[in-house]
C-alpha cells in the first residue's frame, strides 16, 4: 500500500506568507479608496493568519523577524492602515477627532516596548548560575514563573493589541470613534496591568537569589552533601539516552553520587533518578568543583565542553562510553585525555591497542557492563516446533542502528536491507516482529527516515492482515501500572513553568522513591508484554519498554554493527547482523570481531528462513559455543557481577584521587629553605661572606 504523500512544508510556508502579504495589500488598498467591507475582510484575514502562524507555522515567524518584519512591525502596520482608512472616511476635519486616538495607539506601543524591556530584566533575575534537581533549593527564594503572555512579545502584542485593533475595525462601518477609543483604552489597561505585574517581580523580596548568593549556597551544599563520584554529561537533546543508561550503576556505587550537566534543557532530559543533579553552564561555576570533595567524574560521551572539566586537577576522570562496538567511535583518540578508560571486556582493551590512539594499556580497566545485569540468560528456543507449550511465536527483535555522521553505507541496514528483512520476517506466520529503530534514524540521511516510515507501514499492514489473535484481558492492570509509574517518574509542571519554577517543584525526592520506581518498572514491563495480542507485531519507539526488556522477550536479534549486538550477547541468544558494507562475508567478519558468533545476512534477506530454522531447532545452531566465547571476550566474566567490578573501579579511582590530593597538599605545605639568621663559620672561627 503506497504511503500518503506528506504535505510539503515549504509549500505551506509559502502559502501562508502569500496570504498574509495579500491581506496587507488588500488592507492598504481598502484604506486608500476607502472601502469599508474590504478593510474589514482584509484585517480579519490578516489577524487570522497571524493566529495560524503562532499556532502551526512558527518557522515562518523567524523568517519574518530576519527580514525585519516581526510581529511589532506587522501589528503597527495593521493598525496604521486602519487609522488611514478611518481618516479617509468622511470630512476633512476628522484629523482633530482621531488625533487623541492615534496618540493613545502610540502610547500603547510605547508601553509594549516597556513591558518587553522589563520582561527581559525579570528573565535575567530568574536565570540562575546553577540549576538543580533532586535538591532542596528553597533557600534561593524560588517562585512561580510570570505568565507566558508576559514573557513572549508576539503572543502579548496579539492579545493585548487585539482590543485596539477590534475597536478600530468596529469604528469604521458607522464612523463611531467611541468604539476605537474603548478598544485602545482596554489595550492600554491590559498593558499597564502586565507592566505592573512584572515590575513587582523586580522588588528585592520578590526576586530569586542573586548570582553570588546562589554560588555561596552551592558551595555550602557541596560542603554538606560531600559528593565523591559524579556523572558528567553534555550534549544535544536527543543524546540524553547516553547518560540515562548509567544512572542505575551510578546510584548503586558506594559513595555520594552526583550528576553534573552543562546545558539547562538537559536537566529535564535525564530520566527518573534520586541522584542530585546540578547544571553548571558557565566554566567559572564549573571550576568550583575543584575545591569540593568530588573525586571521580564518569564520562559516557565526549563533547566540546568535556575539555573544560578535564582542567580540574583534583578530580580523576574516566571514560565509560555509552556502548561498545567495532565502530571507530569505540576507540576515539579523545579517550587518551582521560585518566582511565573503563571497558566491558578484553576485546575493547585489544581494540584500543590495535587502534594506536594513545590510550595506554595500563589505563584501561575492565569493568563489564553493569546495565546488562538486567538481561536474562538464554532459556531455550521458542516457536511453533520447539518452544514451550504456552508460546506459539518466535519473537524477533529488529533493532537497526542509525546512519551515523560519516555516511558509510555499512552503518545502518535500514536503507539497503531493512525492508527486505522485514518482508522476509513478516512472511513467516510463526514470527512476531518487534521493530525498534534508533532514535536518530533519518537525522542525517533522509533515505533512512523514508525507509523507516515504509518499514512501519509494512508492519501495520501485516497486523491488519493477521487475524485470530487472542486478546489478553490485562489492559486495565497495565493502565493502572502506567499511571503509577508515571506518577513516580514524571513531574507535572504548570503550563509556562520556567527553570526556576521547575527547580522549586523538583526538590529533594521522597525517601524510597528509587526502590518504588524499580518495583513499578518491573511490574509494568511484565504487564505490558502480557497485554499484547498474541502474535501482534510491535513498533517500539517510546522510552518504555526499554531495549533490555525487549532483549528478555526476544528469541532472536537482527541488528547492525553496533553496541546493541554486544549487549545482546549477555543473553547468549542467537543473533544476526546485516552486511550492507559491500565486503565479502569473511572480510566482514574479520573487520568486525563482534560479528564472529553471528549469522551474517545479505541485503536481500535470503538467509532469514534458514536463520529462523536454527533458532527453532537448537540442534541446528552451530554458533552457541561461539556466542559463549565471544560474550566472555566482549563483556568479561560473569563472576564477580559487573556492578561489583564497576563499583570496585570507582573506589580504586577515588582512592587514587585522594592520594593525589594528599601529595599535592604535602608539596604545598612543605617548608621552603629559609635565610640563615647567623653567619656561617669558615672552620677557623671566622665568619664567611654572605653569598651575593
């Protein structure tokens, strides 16, 4: 079934722009003729188009602003044309009648500029140098944000100026200036009220704490909380998953954890956690960590701002990455900037050695992947001819990676092989497909985004054709658990809440919340999978269920060369990798060691039926031993558990940081040689000359 053609955004933007320009042109003609019906119609269309712009076409507004045709200019022009139309309706002495109205209109625009200036001042007082979450910051006099209407000049001018424009319109048909006077007076009253509300927020007792007061408070909090280990993260909005995967391992360490961020918006992107979160946008504020008790910072990703925190000599830094694979990004030369590099197993150590990027072997520490403790081990095959009695489908997880920044065709299988793979899987009546695309799919190559949409439509079409699915009765229980989990993990903010108001709402968490979230998550995942119709294919793009939960219900993984296959090996279940690199299979396996225990699929997906046969009949699976051996190489030994090894690495690096601080302090406090107070003797009892 062909996909419906998407509406071209450029065409819509052009259409809205043309309509608005035509409305202004018609308004000008109507004002000069004058022609009252046309004036009324053109002004109404102009106002309606403004509403459409602010509701659905915000991008056009920025284009207008760059052309110096922002909302203020457009609103002034609209009202000016109305005034011109009114002046041309009737006798020559109308200037005297409408002069006070013009003065009132000018006063309204002057007040609008004053409100905007005060709004900027208020926003500056509410832009704190430190943003927090899970910390009691009530001492900073945090308050609710001003109304959105007072903070956004476009919305404010449209709403506050509407009475004046409506009054001028009402005055035109009957030549009744009283309507215009009433509308302008109402606009003035609204603007004065808004100005007064903003000025009150500048009073000393109504403002949040000043910059120095906030910094002093932050220093005091550091001294009281005494953090020892932290997670440092900086990145774009879509990269938060890289930090979120390390929240639970960090929370389980023996120490006082803290999360250090650099972008204000990232505070809300971090998943539910009880760990204190501090956002330090400025370098000068970040440097205050040097004199804190913080000993170790864990880095799950590199960013431009990483070099700033690496300048702090009192803290030891380790790179843990947000996943390991055979990609070049898993042995980035930037890693040599850290004190240590923590990897999952021996394969990553070898990868750094072979890459020769400057990371010394002594600085590589094998900690395993503590997140994978949640992945359940292989419990036997499933399917129509080899599974448990209560299971009738082989669950296949197709989790391709994204196209990457370098445009390498071997990065993702979505473009060249995705549709073929999905068609081959859907053609088997004993398969239940779980499709979980990478969240960045299509962000670089539009072909990947288009292929992703086609794959989703294939899955929806297959579900429509699949009949007779048994409908579970657990929907009510899932809804209840969803509501409970949302209550525990989601903070509901008032519409228009700013950063300061969010800090006020997201204070110190209630005791035991983390344990409650873990229990609720486990219960939700169980209820979610139980609530799905038997055999129904799923497109999974939400944060829940998590990838590792998909691992636990899948019998087979099909993916690309990425950290997904490394993580899936924790289960020792069969997996396949799509080869879209153009390399022969043997060269492909040699180039990417994580493929050693995989079934390699060609872009035409010809090997899918045979792959499913080996999954359903374990006696035909000749890669089981290879998977066990590869798991040991990639992830390290199962005993002690990864979390224990990770915690031991944290404690060891903390000890090294403390020892380094002690050595520096000893050198700084050592006595310097002082000048002699008595002249030295030459051995014969005579004083020697002082050195020059």
